[in-house]
């Protein structure tokens, strides 16, 4: 089971967003189960659960883990293909965000467009690397900082911009033969506590 997988296909995205199928996916991340076992957990007839499982299987969201005999019936044990799923903007390709259409470093919506592009691009890279059976070279940095004042935050942003820009100038080799382009995304936003309304302050 993968830790996280990106859903790029619109039909697969629609399948995963169905409330019943989302519940079945959640149950299957805990371990393999049959339609009969899941029926008792979600309170639905086995036949209906089996229908939803086949839909999820068709889109690669669940897979066969094994089979077992129970009386005169052979039960198929299914498992989720990942512990969690992320829907790529490619699932809504015609209306996916385009960060190049509107650039504003102080805009939360532009940050959201950057984040969406990050999900889309990294998802496509993961898919390509898996098909090629190659390791994907990536790096991410995550941290938190508490600013004493709005002035401190502004100073931090200024230093961060200058530092990252200096590194880009130092290592950028546009004429290097055999070199490979990389994208750098740095974001700063208020921390969201317990996935509720974020703290908005005067800072």
C-alpha cells in the first residue's frame, strides 16, 4: 500500500468523492475486507457494497488482496491501494488553476494556485517515475515560526526572498548541457489549528 497517491482521472475522482465509496476506502485503509465484512461496518446490503467495490477497483483505488472460502462462497478480500488520496487539478483540467495567469506574492489565492500546480506536477512525476521504475529526486522543507510582530514577519519575508534569490543566481546554469530544470516553491501562511478556521490576526 502506498502512503499517498494522486488521482488524475476525472471518473476516478468522481468515484472517490461518492460518500459511500469514500467510507469504503476509509475502512479498507485499516486492512483487507470482503464485501460481506464491509456491509456490516457501513450498514448496507452486501450486493450494494460489492457494486461500489467493483467501481473503485475499476479505477485502481482498491485491489484484490486475496480470496477465502466461506461455506459455499468464495469471498474476495479487497484492500485500498493507498493510505490516502489526493485529487489532482488534472481531474478538472479545463478549469485548473494557472499561477501564470495572475501573479501576486501577497495573494492567498495565488498561493493556492501554486499549491494546485505542485500537486499536479508532482503527481505526474510520481506516475511517470513509477512507470519507468525510477526513483524521483525531490526535496521538501516544512516548519513553523511564530513572529512577534508584523514587522518581524515582513523582515523574515525580505530575508527569505533575498536568500533564495541569491541561491538561484548562484546555482542556475541555463546553458548547462544535460542539466535539468527544477521548480522552487516557498510558501508562508498562518498555521491552521485542528483543521478549523485559521487564526487571522493583525500581524
